[in-house]
C-alpha cells in the first residue's frame, strides 16, 4: 500500500484556510491511492488474467526462440533444408562395424 507522505507536516492550530484545504486535498489523494491499491489487490480475477497473459507472452517468446534454434540447425546457408541421412547412415555404419567386430571375435 502507499505510505503516508511524512515530508509535509500536518497544519497546526494556527494554519490558514489554504493550508487546511491543501491538507484535505493531499489526504483525499492518499486515501484514493490506498483505496485503489486495495481494490487492485482484491481483484483476483484481474490478477489471474494478468498472470495468464504474462505466462502466454513468456511461452510465445520461448516458442519463438526454440523455432529459431531449430531453423538454424536444420537449414543450410541458402535456406534449404539440411538432409539428416548422411549423418544417420554414418552412425548406422559405425554401429554395424562394431557389432560385426564383436561377433567375429567371439567365434
């Protein structure tokens, strides 16, 4: 909530009409701010909607970042899609050689 403004003292017993009116206006403004803060704090639906919007925005940013990373890793410099077949074939060939060597040694 808002804290009272201690910089301006309240008018004393010998204060003039202008001082009293200024103090009343300042007090009304502080009361209005306090009431608004309480209203905002008690607005559960509004806070939930705000939190959901924040979560949605964060998710959209993360999806965009992930999409950018995937595109960078799966496309060539000219924008064409990179083929995964050569690397997959190389891995399969290496595994086949290792299995073949293990089976050949066991005989």
